[in-house]
């Protein structure tokens, strides 16, 4: 009984946005409501500050902060909330995609003036495809921005969502008077005081009441009545089922900086957001309330102290109860492992705990056993899927710049790849190593970390690769496949799992190759 209650009271989610829309500010205000922190400014933004002297030194600085903000847990109204941090910078988009495999729902933050931006589009597309329930928060209503209807249209079109507003702004920018909370049928008046936790709220069950005119003025009241009538005509009624199934996205308006509209968002969130969900594995669907523990690694964070090379693996508990000191099967290695000091995350602290429930994130100290995507069970041979590698955007040869340190170099590369910093490909022809990354910044990060954590030096050399495709022949014994391997031997490599990869040098040559070998499948992700 207690087990089921614990599952039902958990909400594990991520906040996604384009940098600067207000993700950090919103996170902080949510933590303030949960009483998890006492003052504003306590949550450090892990974004890369514009104009920093060197982007990658800035990343190193941020890496320290992002351990602390990777998982922020707190309680609100007897609900255990876990916020999983998602980097907004596009070069780290893969980290965010991987974290999205561990959330049960998402809040999307949009800047009222800038509307839907590039990173938001990409991240929402991933959530939409995976049917992750989403709530949209339109932020910075204290500033001049787009008209609410225009913005709702833009969200529908650019993000291909079906929205329904659950609150509606009264004025904007200089004239911002507050919001009408459709979900709770009341008006919240905007005072512009960020220190106020709870704004002044007036119940308005009947919109025609003259009280509304007294509160916000006759013009604004008339306007609001018209707008709300219009929303009722245009947008569907909110349905929790539709939202949970990823078919309808409720929208809230507010100003995170002014702590306005945040309580409304949180109150609605704890009521409608799903508790931990059933997850697909390679052999079956796994339900959270099953007796036996299962979980998977979605993030690995290297220790910041170079003298201790241990790492923290972040495991999402999918089913059963995780217990300290109990042996669990590391499915990929076929080994049993015990953890004597598993960490739970609260606000900005971590703490050793004895048991964890589905929806929780456990931090496990690791000396190199884990890589992203690994599954832990009580003995069952199952693997969680959904953490594929995508074709990188950038490719370079990596060379050893200090022949005395080749062991350190290979160890370092191996571990950085397990952490998911980049992908390694080994050319079939001559064994040369190629590093593929999402952003150019990662090359500097890798070079810096190899030197500072592993004492190894590397240099890079350009290589002309357009895309990496994972190869799957219909018949591995066919003449066609043998011909392909012979003719294209120069372009073939293996990834870290030993899967065969075709490194196409242009989109044209990729097309030609696909046409020439119709019985070979060219996949753009590693999981097929
Ligand atoms: P991010 O994590 O999504 O990148 O955004 P973050 O919360 O850091 O917010 C980006 C900027 O927007 C910050 O200003 C923040 O203060 C501001 N902001 C957030 N919410 C609101 C809001 O409701 N209204 C207004 N007017 N501004 C808001 P900054 O100047 O870049 O940083 P800071 O010096 O204030 O920390």
C-alpha cells in the first residue's frame, strides 16, 4: 500500500526552453514554493554566459554547478517533485535528449516577446514524438510582448501542438494587470513585487460580476470578457486524459521573475501531471508498481576533482524499490553490483538514502562500470531502449600528441565517450580514430579534460564527413553487402559498440550509395 502511495505522489519532470526564456528563474521560484530554498538567486544558472572570455573555460566552471542542479528534489503539498536539469545550449542538445528519456512530463517555457525559438522547437519535437505530456508557461508578461492569441497560434503552428489556455493575461508589459485563472476561476492581480509568494487572488465565478470592473477597470474587464469568450469558442476544453496522452497542451501565463503565475502553474501541475509511467524495454513493458527493481542510467557526471576519477551515474528508478547494499544485475556486463552509498537529491544537496521509489533519481558512485543507457535489474535480462546515438554534426581525427601517454589517452577517450560527451568511430581500413560531436565546443572540452583529468595530450585533424549512418544489411551474407564493404572500405568504421557505420562525405554520395545498394539500410540513429 505504502509502495503504491509513494509512486503516486511522485512527479519527475524537466523544464525545456531556448536559453534566456527563464528556465532557471522558474526552477528557482518552484523551489521557493516547495520551501527547498530560502532566497532567490540560490539556483545557479548553468548556461553559458554570453561574452565569457572562453566558452569552454566557462563550460568547465558550469560543469561544477551542473552537478548540483542535475536533479532538484522537493516536496509540495505532499507531492515529491524531481526536476531534472536540461542544458539549453545547442551544443549540449544530446544531454537534453537523454535526460528527456527519464522524465514523466515536461514544462516548456516561452518568452512572451520572442515567442517560439529554435531550441524550443527541437526539444518540443522530441517530446511530441515520445508523447510526453507538456504544459506551456509563457513567461515575462511584465514586458511588452506578443498578443496572447497570436502567441497561442504560433505555439500551435511552429510546435505543432494542440493548446488550450488555462490562464489568460489581463493586459501586458506596462499595462499588465494580472491573469484570469481559467483552471481555478479567479483573478490574480499583479503587484510587481517579486518577494510576494502568494499574489492577491479574487474568486470570480461569474465573469459578468461588476466586481471585475472594480478590480481591473471597465475597459480591461470588457476586454477580458470578450477574450475569454473567444478562447472558449476557439480552444477545446481541458481534458486530463488528452494532456496525459500527449494530445493536448495546457498553457499558463506569468512572470517567473516576479513570482507571478508560478503558484497557479505548480498547483495545476501537481494535480494533472502524471506519476511515473510504464516504460518500454527490449522484451516487455515494465510497470512502476512491479515488485522488482529496474532502472537505467541516463546521465554520467565526472567528478570535478581530477585526483579522484570516480563518477556519478544518474539512474532513474523505473519499477520496484531500489535498496542500499542490495545486489543488482548490471545487464550489459552480466555482473552483480552493490551500492553502499546511493545518493538522493534534494534541492541543492545530495544525501545517502536506504531506499528509492519509481520516479526517483539515484546517484551511484562509479569507477567506470557504467555508460549511458545501461540497465540495472534484480536479475531479469532486459534493457531499456530509447537512448540512441544520433549522427554527429562534426567529425575530426584524434591523434595522440604525447606518445608516452597513449594508455592514458585511450582510457580518457573511452571514459569521456561513456559519459556521452561525443562519439568515437574507428576506421576499418587503418584503425584511425575519429571523434564525432554535436557542437564544435566539445572538441575543446575533450582536449582540456584529457589533459587535466588523464594527463594525456591530443591533437585534431580535419576529415570531410557529412553524416554517419548505421548500416543494416537485409542479408549479411549477400553478395551485395560484400561488394558494398569492398567498394566503400575507405568510408567504413565501427562505433564503440562495434556496430558498422558508413561515413558519407556528402549528401550526394550518400544518396548515390543508398540507390546503388537497395538491400542495405542506412540508419541515422544507432538504435533500430
Ligand atoms: P534560462 O535559464 O532559460 O536561460 O533563463 P534565466 O532564468 O537565466 O533568465 C534569463 C533572463 O531573463 C534573466 O535576466 C532573468 O532575470 C530574466 N527573466 C526571467 N523571468 C523573467 C520575467 O518574468 N520577467 C522579466 N522581465 N525578466 C525575466 P538576465 O539579465 O539575463 O540575468 P540576471 O542578471 O537577471 O540573472
